[in-house]
DNA sequence: CATAGCCGCCTTTTT
DNA sequence: GGCGGCTATG
């Protein structure tokens, strides 16, 4: 009976696919056919008589969910299985059980810009100085707490030092502001849903009964809140299947806890564990480099990558003078490959930080190479898009003060700061919402006649829009855009208004697309969906263009030829990652590189620039230590590109951690770490100025002090 | 009340 | 090298 499904599967894949009851952990290396296993498993469950309605598969991005739906359908697995991300699932749960959580179903999902405004307000409200308590830091800390399921009250109860107590106050204030506005941030979606399941056994029972089989992909990147959700959902039936690879855990900074996957077997003692170690994606050569690199991670379970492909071409590591030469060479290599018959859509360029994309883009434009930058959220950050969405948000959620503030005078309609302040003061004083105060502006004594009239016109306009609230989104969006005056103000703005107009048109087209495909289109649902958009969601694998994306976005994808640019100390590993001080962070950066490398099927082109322009300044760089960990001898390849400069390379002194050293510019410091790589030896030095630098000894003039 | 211009912070990665 | 926020000016 398994015949059709199992035909293209290896024995271990089959083992995972046809394990029906009880907990299952699939430890899947890169390129091991993990996605296929999951989709086949969904189909196998259905074939075994499980109703699709009882299956819930969790993916990392909406894009991955969409793809999985398609693949499952292709296997004949009838529609009905719930396939989405943790965040989307939580939105659904929260909407369904809103009354149990004490929120309104029309809640706004606050993105980081909205969060910033709220946290600033909260810090101000607490009368703390924003220099001592930087809002972004506070937000980070709050996010970490939420990911750990620590709410403001319980955090405050345990706060026993000055910083914690201050943070607790800010956290409480931030939560108050969000709830006043009927807003939830990304972390809230998970936390509130997890609390709901924890505190309401009946809800937990209902959902557990609904989702009798839970499959979670990329389990190595789940955080505590997601873990708690998963545990609660499967508490009755234990039918959990987690797939992942500890070596590909790259979201530690946002709360992902690698221990979740490492502890799976003790969490579910009767778990069956299947290892998928064969790699069907990459050449043996690429795999060897990946293997060699990741072996440098000490905090890791040993694992082998078993190649099934031939050796293929060598991994290329090339040094370039600066990022312009680097990106130009990438563009030329792309052209060469294209001439040789490779498809543009089968090539990708990865980088550590988004700012690197500009140089690549410029090179590609110059060489007339079609490309796509995989950065979906950027679109929704544009001013004109945010403006239109703010109108829609306030219609759905009248408490969304941020949205209202954004549009009350956009486009300019003569409602200035003073007026706004007076209305807000009235609202605060009378305990009504900002919008309510706008509606009642006629009765606000501090306002004179002209502002009152303008506010009335504005309030009336919103009322008119509200009449169209039910039904399709695109027509309403179009109407709002035209009648709000936004369209006119953009048309009046000349050339740059033109591109803004086009963007809004794209937004409306997107909304129309949503209207067509959604089961039950509604504005709330639409807004919720787009707020959960991820970068890769715009990636169009079908269009024949080279993909440009960050290493993080590359997770889960594969390409024939992969370029990884800017593999330099400070960039990969990134200096702000804390890799110089903390081995765990260094290992995460290494995993990031590992993820990038293992995306490549045939060609891997790694490069670094010896000078890189950072904030307008050309700075000397050092090749990444990771380059030396690939087991690829790249000195010769480097030499070809004229690696001879006026630098007199000097053999580094033999340094040991703790050694006191002096540097011409940075002064005195102490060696924290020394990596002996011959003439390329690198030392991490913490200077007395407080800064920590990674220095390549042949360039940095370090001298030993004392001893 | 609108606008222009300046200052400061920023840039790691993202659902 | 860019954006957001603030201030001074009209």
C-alpha cells in the first residue's frame, strides 16, 4: 500500500515517512530531502486514514508553507491540512479565542517601527532618560523575556536590582500602551497563544483534538514560546514530528534555543529518531568544505555528511581589492556561467548584511544581468505603503493610535501639532481613544473653529470609508487611496511621486490577488497576513533572475551556483555578533556560513575584499578565519589576483591569551584569543579603551609588552 | 502650520 | 551615507 509513495525514497526517508504514531525526530542534514520527507509524511498519514483536517504542519516562513501545500497537493494529499507558520497559527488561534485572552479580534500586529514608537513612549512615561535606557535595548530585552514566556508582572515580581526594576517598569508601560491600542507585537502572538493554552485546559483540549498530528520543520530554530506551544498542542496525543539540523541553527539572537532539538529525546522519551545523513544536493567537494568548517564548532554533536554526488569542481576562494572589484567579478562569473548554459535563476549571491546588496546590484545593473533582491518586508516599509495601510488599519482597529497619528495630517490637511496635542490631551483626560476624541472634537474647548472644522471633515471621511469595510480589500484600498487625497498629493509630487504611485498600485494589485485567493477575504485577515510577511515570501523561484539575499534568508533554498561575498573578519563573523568575546556567538556565525555553503549544488564561489567601504570610509579588512577552516588551500588562488602590496608582511609574534600587547593606534591591550594560521595568524585583542579588535598579525603592528 | 535644514544615530541577522 | 526627528524660520 506504500508503493506509490515510497517509490522515490531511501530506506531512512521511508522510516520517517511511515512512522505514524508517537513522537518522531528527524535529524536531517542539509540537502537530505527533508522537505520531501515531510510532504510524503503528510500524504502517508492521509493514506493511513488520518483526516487532513487533523494535520498541522509548521514551517519557518509563509513561502515555505505555500510550497509545502503545493507539493502535498501534487502527491494527492487532498487540501485541508493546516500548513502555516507558528506566527500565522497563533494569529488564527488568538482571533478565534480573543475573548479568552482579553483582546479584540481586530487587533493590530505591530512591526518593529510601531514597536519603537511604543517603547519610546513607555520610556518617556516612566520618566527615564532615553540615553541611559536606550529604547532599542529595552525592546530587545522585552522581546527576549516574551520569547521566554516571562510576562511583565512576573518579571517585576522577580526584579531585584536597579536595572531589572527599571526594565520591569518600562515593560509594564509598554504592555499598557499596546493593550490600550489593541496591538500585539510579534512576540505577543506567540506568548499570548502559549499562555492561552497553558491557562485554559478546554482550549488546549480543543486544539489538541483538532490538530492530532503536529509536524514542525526547522525545529532547531524554535524559541521557548514555540516549544511551549508545541508541547501543549501535543500533550494529549504525543503525535509530534520535528525535523531540523542543529548545525543550521542561526536564530539564537532572536530567542531560538538549540536545546529544544537537542533535548527532544528527553522531552519525548519514546521518540523515534531518524537520521538523514545522505546529501543529494551538493558535490562531494562542496560537502567536504562544509564538513571541514562545521567541525570547528566544539559545542556540537558529531555528524557526517554523506555525499551522493560526484566530486565536481573546486571551491573557489578569491581575494579582491575592494567590494567594487569583488562584485564586478561576481557579475562576470555569472555571465560566464550563463554563457555556459546555466540558468540565472539557478544562481544566487549571499551576503551577511543587507547593505552589501547595493554594490552587487550596481555591478549587475552595469552588466545588464537580471536579478531579484529577496527582501520582501522592505516594500511594506515604504512611506506611501505605510500611509495607505495606516488608513486601513484605523478602519479595522479604531484604537490604533499609531496609525491614526500617521494619517491625521497625511496628506497635509492643516491639522498641526498643536491641534493634535490638544485632541490627545482631551482623550487622555476623558479616558477615550484618540479617534473618539477626534470624532468629538466639536466639544473640545481648547480648539478654535478652523481646526474643529478640519477634524470634522477628516472624521467624516473615515466614517465614509467604514461603510465599505466588509468584503473585498482591493476596492476599498483603492477608494481610500483616491479619496484620502494621498493619490493627488503623490501625483503632485513629480518624478518621485510617480514611483510611489506605482508602489501603491502594486499594493492594490497584491490586495486584489489576496481577494481572489483567500477563502474568506476580509480586511482584518489581509492586514494580519501582510504583517507576517517575510523576506523570502517575495522570492520568485520561477523568474529567471539571479537571487540576491542575506545568508539568513537563504535557509531552506538551493541553487546550482552560489556566491558568498564579503567573507571577512567583522562581516562574517560579524563584529556586532559578539563572536570575538563569546564562542557560542562565533559558532552561530560559523553555522551561518555553513548554511550558505550547503545551499550550493555544483559551484561555490567564496570571496572577500581587502578594502571595504563602510559608512563612506574605505577600511582595510582581514580575511575571515572561517576561510581557513574550509580545508581549501586558497593562498594560491589569492596570489593570482595580485595579492602583493606594499605591506611588508611580518611573521607574527607567538602570542598567548593574556599576553599584554601594544598597538600603534589602539594602545595597550590584552590578547583574548590567538589563532595560529602561519603568516595569516589572527589575534583577538581587548584594548584598554574597551574595544575588542580582531587583528591579522601580518598587518597590525602588535608588539609584546613586558614578560 | 508648513517647510527646510540640521543633527545624531545608525547597521547584523527577522517572524 | 541615509533616514528620522527636532528646530528655526516664514
